[in-house]
């Protein structure tokens, strides 16, 4: 089992968020704890065309009347566009739809939005995985799409429950970054961020969503840099040109949630935005339904090593080179530990998913299209929040979270940048021990020290303050047997404090 080494330096940079969240409020279009109603009225022949076998790849918009209602808003628009959306989901029996408010009337918006994305979530029996993760990213101040469930009616007929996700477009960029003066790329399958022009010049792989399509010079320069530079040169470049802090946090959430259909594992489903005014790249998470134990590649995402998570046989230079840097890797592990302690655990998430289950159940029960994908029934819906259904559903949501957290505690490793100093100068003996420890500080000059013993859950079980003249014999007669981590903080002769850590102690 890998040891959990807890950093002793007082890091608050990711525990406390200062200022306003980068994401806007939900507003009337994306309410929590409510299912909106969307009514589409259109020519039956146009609807038949959209749903006809053989037209799955068609991207033609058809005219419709759009009506939206919930407890905060009732409104409608005429001459709205509707078409199919998605990739593989286009071939699912229950179709996903894109609604465009400005397709036929340029510049028009519906309460601040140009488009709706009505996602059938056909791989997820709970219809709740993607919604929960978008909410998680937003709460962690990561630029992400807002979302809310809708009950869809077409020509008066109920077509089931859908997840409406905010369009990531120029309006999204302005609301999160202050302007849209840059270029937004969507990474589709194959977007491994290597500097291969056969890939990055391919619009099917790197799709320009917003910005000038005349060239891809800034993307080529970015990919050259992250592929060619190494070590300190890579770190210096990435700090200047990429929002690495947000990306490390995003990686921690993606990996904890089992989001394998992303960049770091499947070279798929992400957006990357170049903010020209800041000359800064930002990674945006996307398409989050294959999570919490949904699997199509034969992996157990509940137990996969979080420090060996990236695809092992293919190049993923951005993720791999960042996590190869000890400081960034520490930060990634610190996020993992913070999340499983605070927000990614059953205590925190089970009440949310129980509320989701109750909110959507009646809509699922009436959704005849729900059964057409994999034969699921409302009984399967009830079960899927806590148990696997077989096929591609390897876990229920709650049992995935329990398994993921349990294995994460064995896998998280946080090391000190001063470990070499600790190993060279500090010795701890006898170890294993039962009654006492001697901590020898060697040639380290210090005014006083604080020695702390942690259990593997990060809880303090003992703390002792020592001066050089007092010796460093630590009594252990009141400490239960088990494995512990010993950390040392000391005040230098100049009055500053330094932290050492990383000594595993076994008490018999």
C-alpha cells in the first residue's frame, strides 16, 4: 500500500476561494431542484425526417416553435431551429437535439442564450452523472456549462427527460473570461495534443468553435512548446501560457469521477480556449456522462491508480508532463485528498443523488424512450443509483463513490520538496517501536521544533514541542498500535519556519 504523506506547509490556495465565482448564477434557465418544460411544435414531416434511419449524421435545422416554462419563467419564440446533436448518440433510439434561437433570425437570443443542448444521456440510467459533475466543476470555480433537466414535448407528445446544457460559445466566453478575443477549440477523438500537423490541422479532431478560422498558428506554437520543452523550461512555459492551477484541479475531479472519455485517457471530449488578451490557454471539461463507473473500454475506474491514471501506451503530453513535475504532482494529490475528505464522498454526495432520484423518477417512469436504449425500466432506474446494472454500467453511483474513495486513500501520495534534506539529516529510531521514538535532527540548526504524529486519515494523534536542549525523545505509551506519519516543523536560526515530513512510523 502506498503511504499517504500529508503536507505540513499551510496551503490555503485551493481550500479557500476568494472573490466571485467565475461562473454566473444559474438564472431562470438552469434552476436546481426543478424540471423545466420545453414544448416543440413543428411540421410532422420535418420531425419524421430528423428521426428517420439514415439521417443520423444530418445537421440540417428544421423550423419549430419553442416554448419554455418553469416556476420562474414562461416564454416562447417562433422560427427557432432544431436538429439532431451528438456523436455516437445520434445512433441511439432516444435522440438528442440542438435548439438554435438564432439560426433563422441572426443575433437573436433567448434570455441570454443562443442555443440549448437537449442531451438524452442515453448511456446513463440515472440521468444524473453529467449534471452532478458540471455542478461540481462550477462549485470549484472551474469554467463550466450550466445545466438543468427538462421534460421535452414535441407536437404535444412526451419525448422524455433530457439534460439541457449551456452552449459553450462566445457568450459563454464573455461571461467567464470577460471577452471572446481569442480562439476556442473543441478536442474530438484523436486530440492528443501532440505537435502533429496532420492532427491539429484536422477540423474533425480540433474543431474551431469560436474565433478566426484563417489559421491555427497559436495552437501550433502551443503544441510545439508543450511537446518540445522539458523540465524547468516546460514548467516556466506552462506557468506563463496555461492556466495550470485550474487544470490540475480539473484533472483531480475528472480522475476521481472516472471520466475516462476525456483528454488524459481517451484523447477526447474537451475544449481548450486561447485568451488572446492574456495570451493564456485554459482547458474546459466537456461531455461528462461516461463517469461514476460507466465503462466502454474494459477498465475498473473505481480502483484505477490515481497516480497512474493517464493512458499508459499513448502520448498525452499536457497531462503527463504536468504530473511528472513533483510540485504539480503534489498539488494534484492535495486536491484529491481535499476532495475525498470534503466533497467527493458518500456523506456529501448521497443526499444530492437521493434528491435527484426523487426529482426525476416520475419523468423517467413516463419516458417510453428510456427503455429503447438498453431495455431499462424504472426499476433499473431506482437500482442504478446504488448498484451496477451490468453491461457498461459497472457501478451504481453511491457504490462507485465508496470504492473510489477507499482506494484513493491507499493511492494518494504527497511528498515534501524537502524530503532529500529530511532523509539526509533526520533519523527516527527505533522503528518499528512500541514505547518511544528518538528523533535525531542531525546537523540541522534550529531554535525549536514541533513534532506531529498523524494517522493515515490525516488526523493528529500526538504533537510535541521541543528545543534542542530538551532532546527529542517522544513518548508513545498512549498511542494505539498502527501505521503513522511523522512530520517535523522547525524554526531556523533566522526565525523562519520550515517543514519536513515523510517518515512512516510503525507502532506495535
